[in-house]
C-alpha cells in the first residue's frame, strides 16, 4: 500500500511541466488550457472536456495500473469550493473521464493499494467521506457515482 498526501505523487519530477498543466500518458499528452471560468482538458490538442465553469485545473497524481495511466485531476470549481476531483484513465487506445467528485476538502489523503485508489476527505460538516476508484468505477462511501 502506498500512502500520499495531496502534495505527494507517484510521478517522477520530470513527468509534470513546471506549471502542472501538461502530462505525458501512454495515450498521448494531456494538457490543461484556458482562463478562470473557462478551462478545458485536452489530449494531443483534442478537447476532452466541454466548456466548464472551472476556476482552474491541475494534475495532482499519476498512477500506473497495469496497461493504464490513471490521473487524478484537481478542479477548482468556485471561490467557496476550492477542490473537486475527477479521474482520467488513459490506455493506448482510449481515454475516459470520470464524473466529478469531492467535498471541497483541500487536504485529502490519497492511498493506492494495488489497482485501487482511495481518497479520504471530510465534508463541510466534518464527516469522513471515502472515494474509491477501482475497475474503472468511482464510488462514494460504497455507492457508485454515475456520469452526469
């Protein structure tokens, strides 16, 4: 089991650009482009996300799970909610993006155990919330999150 705070990473330092807006995966180069209120995610110049109200995105962690790269992306959704997440899964033939998830907690604990990635954080009332990414699916406290 590998344990990381949000600042920790499974990446070598050269995997991120200085500004954490580009990342090389086995599917190609992921990049984050745009200004506050209009930020998008691209793979080799092809837009992966639709127009968003995001205040800013950044790559936080990259995990290698068998033949896939799993990238944890932080998404600042508003001034009051600094941090939500989504997962980008990249294989040589495909890229998939999970539903957005999180509690706005800016200090989640990130743990990898084999092919399972877990984020533990607290909600606005201080209750513990656990998100697990496993087999291409994200669950919140055991309930599978559906695409919006």
